[in-house]
């Protein structure tokens, strides 16, 4: 056994990730071998004990993953596991191609799935209950004899236990007696509630004496709660996926389970020093999978420590612990304050502090900013996802007057026309002045916003090189209530990237293109916030803004 495996066993608790197998069944998720290798590295970095890589021999991409993993995956904390089924009914285990593929994968751990529900044995496997038990015992013994650590996933265990308790318990006993290190009880249909999970796990341990694990799906919205109930009942192994990925309603969210076990139960499920990378790991995996994570997810979600209501903000200004169950830095996350019309001076002051500004409690500046936010949001603005637009507003109120802009806009226009070849062409033109010097530029794009963005870059990038890194990455339009049809006012939210920073701006107008133009201008002004116009020397704009 490796030193890593010894440490995991000595720790007495097993944290097992199945993102690369069960999680990849999430609708819309398609992972390449390179993606799978990268996800595995991120999971290892957060201290997961076991990483299930897939089903070699059954899925060609998984077979290739294990082949490459032998030379390309240098895991520091985790053991790699291959997933597969017990031998086929009536077959010799030594000649079963699927079992052979598990050995060829050369992983230190093999996880077998087996039937524990009599109905599935009869209708899915089409064999006898006795033969199913023989399949489990012989396959586990064969793999253990080959030097593998073996976990057995008892599929549909809770439904099977409800139907035929004695047979479900016999599955656990046979697997444990054959050498399975842990027998994982699976709520495959995800239909159980915590009280049932706890009772069945406790009874299974009492009767069999086996080391038991838990694997829960989220079809009742209780996967994490069910997992915690199983642990409280004696389970020493938990399975889950990053962000709760998986088919149907997904699996237990392993990040939530990890946070709960480490911070609420005091379990040493992973190296405590690695817990601070949890949120970053979640973000990295989201980028690789292309499947958005729930922003409200516990511990790692972008909104997990975000506050909007004025009552919360007022208390948080005094003591952040009053409305936060942990310090977000413990999991690598941050506290954020949303600016909206339901907040007040406290929200403004907290948000200003978050952005690096010092605003005195109850100051006139914060009162003006709060009043202006309420007035603008009454007209349809929303600053929750538009930090850049809010910061521009805040800087203006702190200075007491609008700053002198780095450039002036004379005019702009957009035209959309269908060409004779059937293609639709969008052109934009802008006329600006920088230090009184007139500028004109045009741009083409796949729509009005893209064309205007291109034209602005062509006009301003030669004067302000820092704008070259400004990139539009997301664009959303919402028709505001109170009007109907094409004449309704629109709110445009635009997300930008400026190097490593990502932030948003907002614009509102009855004309969607005008609203978009306002959001674009805010983005340019935001990037130029700490720069002066040409000809003013090296004095930062922040200095000129303040005086």
C-alpha cells in the first residue's frame, strides 16, 4: 500500500469523488481526456481522498484516461479508482473482459457496482439471487488477490432493503467477507429522506459489522442531508461530485459535504491546510466542465457570503459573524455586499470598503450614494452584477461632482442591413474627442453591441493602450416590467474581462442599443479610472477626481 493510502486508512474516514464518472452524466457535460485529467488534478489539490476516473473497458475515453493517468497524473493526496461491475452471471471471473479491464487500468483502488435489490437481480441481471451473491464474492476476492483495494457500491440499496432486508444485508456481508474494504450503500433513485437513511445505515452496521459508506442522489433535494445522516449513523466513507453534478437532479455536492464534515463536525476528511482552496477549486472545475455552478451553493458559491438587505449590511458593518456562519476565507471565498434599493447607507459603506474605499459611517457621501442608487433602481437600473458602474457612481459622490471625462462623445450610430448574398451586416461609427482632438472610427460585428465595441477600441486604443485588454465576455438584456412589446424599456448587463479581473456594467433605456452604449461607456471609463487623459502627465485620474 502506498504511503498516501496508509495515511487515508489511518485517518479512518474516506472522502470519495465520482465527478469523472457519475458526475459526467450531467446533462450538457462532455469531458475530453484532457479535461478529466485537469479536473482530477484540481480535486487532488483540495485534498480529496479518492478520485474515481471512470469505467475502463466499457467507455473508450475512460480507458484512455487511465492509460494516460499512469504517466501524466501525479496525485499528491488522492488514490485513483477505476469503476466497473462484478463478473457476468455464469462466467469465470478470471476470463471476464470487464474485470480484466479493471486490472489493466492499474489503479490502486477498484470500485465495483453490484445489485442489492432483488427486483434488479431478477429483471436487470436476469440471474438468481444466489448467483448474484456468488458474482460479488468471487469478483471481490479476485481483485483483492491481485493487490487492489476494493470498494463495493451496493446499488439501489435502500430500495432493496425496503423490499427484502435480509437479502440486502447478505450482499453487504458477502462483500465484506470477501475482502471489500468498504461497502457503499447507494440511494440510487435519490428518493430517501434523512431519517430513513440514518436508520438503515445504523441497522446495516449493527447486523454486519462492515465498514459502510454512502452514495446519495438528490432527487428529493436531500442528498447532502442524507449523507450527513449516514455519517452520524456510522458511515466512514462518503461519495459525491463537484457542484453536485450528475444525471437527473445530481449527486451529493462533495464541496458542501466536505465543508460540513470539516467545519461542522470536526472530521479530518482532508488536510485542513487545503480547505482554503475549496472555492478556487470549484471555480476551476466549472471552467473545465462548462456547466455553470449554482451561485448560491454553500461554501463555494459566488453568492454564498453575499449580502443585500440593509438590515444585514448594518449588522455586518459591526461584526461580519452576525450574518455569516463561518469566515469565508476558511474556504477561500469572500464576503460581498450587493448594492440595491433594499439596502441603505450600511450597504453603500460595506460595498465601498469591499472596493477599497474608506467611507465614514453615516457620512453625507454615503447618504448621497444610497439615495442615488434608490433613484436609479426605480428607473430600472440594477447594480448587483454591475460593480464597475457602481464604483463610477461612488467615485462621483465621493468627489462631490462628476469627474472630467478622459474623452468626449460627439455622436455614434449603428446600421444593420441585409446584403444581396443574404448575410446581415452590422456597422457602427463613433465620433469622439480626446483633449479636443476629433476622432472617428468604424467597426463591424455580429450585432450592434459588438460593432460599437469594435469601433470604440479602434478610436481609443491608440490613446489609451490599457484598453486593449478590455474584452466583452457576456451580454444580457431584460425587458423591464410596466411596458409591453418592442417599445418597453430594457436593462442591459454586460460582463467584461480586463486581464484577470472580471466585472460588469449596466445601462437602461427604452432603446436597447442606447442602453448597451451606456454600459460600454461605463466599461471604458472604469478601465481608465486610474489614468489621466493624454497630455496631463503621470498624475493618476484618481488624484484629479478627488481634487
